[in-house]
């Protein structure tokens, strides 16, 4: 029982990583109704920028907002430059562009900062939360930041005019346009916000997994799994889903001998397929109803 | 969210391009092109170096895999970012049968085909409930998890774990080995199988089944109300598509003489999808052009800059989507239409 509890808590701690990533997946899904397969690479690139600024000697709490701002502008710019000209193209073209972005960000990160593993410091310290705790201060800090981001997002969508406009643009673009919402601008804003949240996720994840250009592919998959489990339409669901994925992954690694410590990606595959089959809307998502 | 009426793959819909053009000269044009291509393909291995023959064999292998993906995505309108998994199943089937059971390599191909058909059909069953972006997601997960699935310890006895399996290159049979070397033999072997599969795919698309598949792509609800059993057709399409890709994987393993989990990463699935889009979604001959792209363009990108090869590859892709949104197929069809008008 002790082992079980231990594993649940440390799964909760890794779940914080996935929750953060799932949140940015949901954000982009709200804006464009697609899954951005380059999301992880964009977050990785933001993290490299953070690493570079830290290496130049800027204090951590100055770097954090600067990187978020750069990422917001970057995501906004990617939408405006790359996606605006082909907004009416078929879905498959978009998927190919995601793949192209994936290759571009990955290659540039490797080119500029090379492929050696880099350590990113944690702002919350490295030790356990209290002596003998199964969860470190960094993990606890990560969970706290994820929660703050979630609350801020909720407040943004619930209480601001801009948030309302973004919801309108996502729910019904035609009607939103008629009442004066700039729908395509809202899409770009969604990209910016998703990219900013991805940057937060990347910076928080880097002290745990170490920074290198390929660090995000598996984390993105877990992020997708978390987002699907919680419901692609619900930010709170995504966070819950992320934590659950962390816990499930950890328990499966402990109790199912075949899976062992390292080979946990098939669990994400299994989770995604299972959720999509049994409850496609996820735990907290809205069911989409199609009019024929 | 894309509604069901929307054509999500960008494949030419039936309304816009009738499947059988009435113009006779156009058909002649296609036949002539095919004849020239086949003659060129037969001459090629006698006038080029072994490494180039090997590369062209790989092009044909990928072309078969892309042909399979095209049947699924272009003709039936289902996405797959995970066809590398079926390619891997085909490759491992060949390797295990040849090296551990001593099965002659020719027999591994139908076995791999059948096995992949079953695997594809089974994956296609849950995929029935997934549309558009969800199917992309599920197959993305399949692609990312494939190397780790192959490394799982219970299968290690057969798959050789991380080390993989080495295959011995077959010689040309019937005493032909004094005339042509193994590279040339594998080239012709692949060419014949490729042409056979292309003929199959072509007939499938022009059949009653093919029309049902396209009807499901263009409007699933209308297809269902016309009495098309969408569930059976979609799962079968997945199976057939996986069969083609599995045969390609089987050939690929024999040609490269080696299989290991890390040859079947997400990058392979991505390459197949990229080849599909470059060649032209829904246009079967495009598979060959797409395969040429994914074999040679990464080298070109590497020549431009070693460190930034990935970035240049990405820029190429974006340029293609902007300049030729329907792939090479779209450009060639537009060109052919113009020639037809002149004739």
C-alpha cells in the first residue's frame, strides 16, 4: 500500500508536466480545432531561448516573462505568416505544414544550440518538499504554476471581452463575424496564447527531463493523451487528464512487468485509443453534435 | 470542426473530375507515358551504378507504401500518420520468416501482405469511430509508440530487441546470377511487384468497391443512405492500405538487409504522409513522384546545409503546399488537360 501511494504521488508530480502541455494543446484546439503536431517543438524552442537568456546572466524571474512574451509574438507570427494564406486549404495540407514546422524548429534548435544535453535550473530548488517527501519542491512548484495558468485562462475566457470574442469565434465563426469579431485575428491570438503556455510548460519541464532538441516528442504525446482524456474542449479537463495520465503511467510501469521503467509510450497510445472509443468527448469535454 | 460535407483531404471529388474522361487522346497520352516509364525503368539498372540502383529500388518500395496510403487517404478519406507501423510489421515479418524459419524471401511477401491486412483491418475497426483530427491523433500515437512496441521484452525472442535482425541478400534465381548482380535482381523483383500492385490498385479504384470508397470520402451520410455499408468498407480500406504498405515494408527489409526498432520511428510515418501529399492526394501515379521526393530531397537539403537539413526540408514542404496545393498530381493533371485540349 505504501508503494502504491508513493507511486501515485510521484505520478502526480510527473502528471504536472503533462497537464501543462495538455493545457496548451487544448488552447490551440479551441482556436483552430486542430491538434498542432509542432506544438512540442515550439515549446522546446522557447525553452532554448530561456536557456540562452539565463546563460547570458539574466535573473530567472526576468527571463520568465520575456520568454513568454517572445513565444506569444512568435506563435502569433507563425499563424499570420504561415497559416493565414492557406486558411481554406484542406486539413491534410495543414497537417503537412505542422510537420514542416516540426522539422524547421527541431533543425534550427539543433543548429543554433547543438544536440548536447543542457541543464536548466529550477526556480523552486531541487530538494524534496519536506524531508522524506515523495515530491520535490520543483514538482510542487510546477503543479502550482499549472494551476495558476489554469485559473488565469478560465478568468480570461469567462470575464474579458477578448475571451468572449475568442469563444464566439471558435464556436460560430460566421455569426461572430457578423457581430464584428475579427475571427482570423482571434485565431492568431489563440496561436500566440498556445505558444506562450507551451513556453511555460517547456521551461517547467526542462529541469526534469533536461533540454535537448528531441525532448518534446514523447511529452507531446502524453500531453495529447491528457488532453483527450480530459476532453479537448475543456482546459480544466486537460489539467485533470494530464495528472491522471501521469499517475496511470507510473502505476502501469510499477505493476505491469512487461512495461517496466523505460517503455511507457505504448500506454499513451492505449489511453488515447481507449478514450476515443469509450468516451470520445473525454471526462469533462462537451459532446459535439453535428447537424446534417 | 469540419462538417461531413467538407472534403477534408483535398482529393479531387467525383463531381469535379469524372473518373473516366471521354477524350480518347488523353487515354493514349497516359498509355504512352506509362510505356515510356516502364521501358526507362527496365533500361536503368544496366546503365547506372549499384548505389543508384539501390536508391531507385528504395524509391519503388516507398512508392508502394505511399500507394497504399493513397488508397486510404486519397480514395477513402481517412487519415493516417501511423503507416510506418504497418511498414514495420511487414519488415519484421520478412526478417523473422527468412532468418529464423528459413522461409524463401518470395513467400514472405504474400504472408506479410495477409498479416498486414489483418492488422490494418483490426486497427480500422476502432478507427471507424474516429474522424478527421481524432484519427490523425490515434495514428500519431501509433507512430510514436511503434519503436517501443517493437522493443517490448515479450517479443524480444523474435524481434531481436534493440539490435534488430540482419538479413542475407538473396541472389538472382534461375541461373540469372551470372548475368545480373543481386542489386539489379532486387530492382527488377521490386519493379514487377510494384507494377502488379499498381494494376491492382487501379482496378480497385475503378471498380464498384472503389466507387463506394470514394462516395464515403465525399459524403459519408449520402453514401450510407444509398446503401453503402460504410463500416465494412472503411475497415476494409484500412486493411488493403495496410497490406500495400506491409508488402512495401517486407520488400524494404529485404533490400536494406536489416530491421531494427529505430528504423521505424515517427519520421518514417511522416515521410510516407509527405510523399503522399507531394505526389498528389487521390492520384495513384503520384506515389512514384512522392517516393522520389522523400528519397532524394533530404539529400539535396543536406547538400545545401548539413546542420540545417531539417529546416530546408521543412521550407521545401511549405513551398510545395503554397505553390502546388494538389501536389505534383495537380500540376500534371492541369498540364495534361491543356495538352488534351490542343489535341
